[in-house]
């Protein structure tokens, strides 16, 4: 009986997951930068795969076909020529055949790239309805325009009100406010425009009112030099100064401070919260509450009411006294106490801010 021959084991230990065989490493010149298959002088070793295909990759059919020593990296596949070498699974001697070996590696790389491209095309086909390439301007490329993300709304430009609009507006101010009694002079000069007797004045505004002092100063200059005012027929002209000694100081102040300065001239402004010319001092006092809110007698005609305030109190400084209208339906004289009343003794007077309204 012939004894059964035992299979001869393969020469040398069969490695587990392994890198390229030495014969193929030797096929490349390492040069100054080291082996092309190494990183920092260490051979690159494939990481063992996990999952359902791990056995096929490293221990199944692909491994048995010898990934690193068979047709994939051997001369047969690389050159496309069957030169009669036995297909044993052993590596084909690559010494001196660098070009053919490199061609095999390139073929494997091309195969990998093709696989990636195909996978990408499949993904694009699946997601094409949902994703479009967009240019830097936010427009869709090769398809319908895709709406770009809305840009934040620009801050609206601040609205600049005209002088007339500011003078037509009312402003918030407490009827019982008492300010600190400190004043700021409005800077700048407004030259007298007329040829009559010149009066100089300064505009002071009490601190903390929250009102537009520049608007107040502008209103005083415009009102006093209007031909319907005390500058009528070039009898007078008014010039605003900032420094030096003026003929009078027209002062915008809180109700409490107005009452304080008017009391210096024995005038009580607390009843009806009015203004005054404090003749014993340099100050013509304009009650800031009335300037901001107007009066019942003028209603919504706040611009005209402010003109009346200026003309009435400066009229006192010029020497004019209180008078009332004498006929029903007449315009009230500018020196009538129009903040307090328009009608008196059964006579109905019409509001009027001017000394010479018919000019």
C-alpha cells in the first residue's frame, strides 16, 4: 500500500495582512526621499478590513489569488502579454522590469479612480434633483436660477426734517419740570438782516430739557426779522450773538426755572404755566412746556403759537403792554395773553402771532 503523500507546505510563513513584497519595493529607486511605499522610514501596512467582506479581501478568494504577488501586480496583468510564466501565486521576478511593474500599479490606480467616478455619478444621479452647483454669485449652474439667501436689510437712512416740519411738531415735556437752572448759550452768530435799529440778543437753553436748542435759536431769528414782526418796515433788525454783552437774552427754560426768573421781576407764571419778560433781569423767559406742547387756544397750530410766544415776550422787552381785541371776530393783538384766552367779555378773538399781520 502506497502511503498518501502529505501536501508540501508553502515555503516560508504566509503573512497576514501584508504590504508590498520586497521584490516590488526594490523595483523602485528610493532616491533621497526614501522608499515610495514608506512614510517616515516605515513600510505602509494595509489596515485589516472589518465587515462582511473582510474574509474575501484578506483571507478569501482575493487573498488566495495573491493580491501582492499574483496577476494584479504581476507581469501578466501589467503587460497584457502571456509570456508562459506559470501562474503559481508566487511573485513574478520584477528585478530589472520597473516599467512593467509600474504599469501594473498604474492600472490598479486607474481602476480605483474609475470606481470613485462611477460612485460619484451614481450619487449625483440620486441627488441631482436636490442639489445644484452654484456660482459665487449665488446662481444655479446649468439649471434654473436658485434663489440666493436674502441679504440683511440695510439700515434705513435717517430722515432729515425741514425747519417747517420741526416747527409743526410737538415734543414731550413735563408741565411740572424744574431744571437745574444752568444754561448753555447756543453757539454761532446770525447777522441782522435789516437796516433799522439793531438789537443784539443771545439764546440760552437750560440744560436737561431734551429740546432742540438750535431749532429754538433759528425760530427766534426768523420770527423777529419777519416783516410782520417788530422788524416791520425796517423799524428794527435783530442780530444773534454768542459772546459779549447783548441787549437781552432770550431763554428757553423749564416751568420751574421760568417761575424762578420771572419772580425776580414780581411776575407769577405758575398760574396757567406761562412765559414772561423778566424786566428786572436781562432774560426774556420762554416756558419750555409751552414751547413743546402749545396751548388749548391754538390747538394744533403749534408753529404759529411758537411765533406768538417769541413776539409777545420780546414785545414786552421793547416796551409794549397787554391789549385785547375789541370786536368780535377780529384777530387778537400779538400783545393779548393768547395762551390764557382768546375770548373776553363776549367777544370772540382769532389767534394771531404777528405784530403786523396784514403786512
